[in-house]
C-alpha cells in the first residue's frame, strides 16, 4: 500500500444512511431515558442549599463553535472539519436539522431561571464526537 496516498479518515467515510441510523439510535436512547424518568419526582424542589453552581459559559461556547466551524469564513477549513468530525459540513448540518426536528431534546430551551441552555449544534456536536470517537461525555467540554 502506498502510504503517501492513504488517508486514514477516508477509511471511516460512512454513507448518509449509516450516519442517520447512528443518530436515530442516539435519539431513541435519549427518548427512552426521558420516558423512563417521566413522572418521577425528586426530593428537592427549587434551589438546593450549598449547591455549587458552575458557570459554563454556554453562550460563549456556542459562539466559539459557530465561529470555528459554521461561520461564513470559519476558523477551520473544510478538510479540518472533515478530519475532526469525519463528514463534510453540509451533511453534518443536514443531520443536525433532522435530529432537531425529530426530537425536542435537541432544541435550545431556557431553564426555570430563564438561562439559555445548549444549542442544537452544541448537543449534536457532542453526541457526534461521543459516537465517532467512543469517548465519555465529559471529554466533549470544549464547546459546552
């Protein structure tokens, strides 16, 4: 094999159907988990005493993610996007839009205090990295 012409990431070039199947599985797991937790009440209502709140700068992370990958002139070019997320940007956005339309979990919402939660792009990017790299959710913090 001529290694100079071999692109490692092309070995993982999945077709649209395979990627959609992977995201369907991910959304099915989220939906099942949500339905299993429905109706369960927690012991606490409202604020928890001595609860340490960490400001994760979600809005700043969303802006950084958008500027790095999805802006009109992104920081990372198409080949870098493909190397990191193993698909082209257009396909990724098609999947993100389909997942957001299919499952309300992926829609950006506000919490009880009116604080904006994670965007669809942040959630789908984290989910996608977990699926393609097989990493724990904690390691997707860079834009979350």
